[in-house]
C-alpha cells in the first residue's frame, strides 16, 4: 500500500544539504511511502542508476526511478530514498516554490511600456495553451505555432519583438532556426527554451547564434525577464 504526504519547509540537512539551494526561499516536500519488502543498503545506492533493476530479465527495464530523478531535477528539485528490509521504503521529493513577489516584479517591466509581441514555437500544444493563458492575463500579446515554417510566415506578416523556441521542434534544432533569422530579421530577439544546458547551447550564445537560453520548465515571468533584459541591448 502507498501513502502520500506533503510537507512545506522541512529541513534538508539530513540529506547533506545543510542550506537551501540558491533561489529556494520556500519549497514543498512530497513523501511517497509503501509497506513493501524494502531494500538493502547496497540496492538503495543504485536505484536511480539507469537500467539497474532487481527484476528478472524481461520483467523490467530499470528506467522507472531514473526517469523520476530526471523529471524532479528538470524542475530544479531533489529526490531521496530511505528503505528498511521487511518494512518498506519512502521517497522524499523536494521542489522549489516560485515566489509571487518575483512574478509581480517581472510583470511591472512591461507595465506602461511599449507593446512587445512574442512569438513562441513549441510542438507541445499543452505548453502553448498554458503560456497563452498566462500571457493573456498579463495583457502581453503573444503568437504561438508548432513548427518553424509557420514561424517564418508569422515573422513576415507580424511585428515581432522576440522569438522564444523549444530546443528541438519536430526533430529540428531551435538553435539552427534562430541562426537563420539573423539575416532576414536582424532586430528580433532569439531565445531557446532548454531541457538541459549543453556545451553547444553555451557556445551558440557565445557566438551570437542565439541571444539567450532559459531553463525549462518555463513560465511567463521567466520569458518576460529574458526578453526585457535583452531589449535594453538591442
């Protein structure tokens, strides 16, 4: 049987994190506990390793907990596990809470200023719908599309201040797309939303193939902050 508990602001010291990570003013801890067979210390050390499994061949891939860890890390969080043989296991997931104060400060950046239309390119319709809803509440105009060809048509037809694109859209590179805009649309700010920051992405920014990148998951305030910071440069 599984039990789920949620805590706010509990200590991370027991997991060798004596201080809160940078930017963590508040955080949520979610515990998932079972009363199963438990795990030995040797097994516990390896549970997040890709392809590690205690199941027989053909009964499991060993990728489940590895994916859990990747998902938690992608949200800037941490996951830890404790287990006792014969008693069960418990997983502790820590996730940072975005501060409303910071969000309000970012919104003020566009309040009363010139209208900036942002073009967002992502092949995930759920992400686009969420961002469209968020920006509509801020009265910030955005246009969204799901492929680069449509994005090029929009850029020819509309006045766009910034293009914010997924790192890969339908298998095509967002960096390559941004680089292709440099000639025909020299004044457009180009930002990549990155699942993970790679050496290639850092090099692309250094060589001005893109203007900036932001870590996923993204928010309306994170996009606005990146655009407004770059707007002062252009």
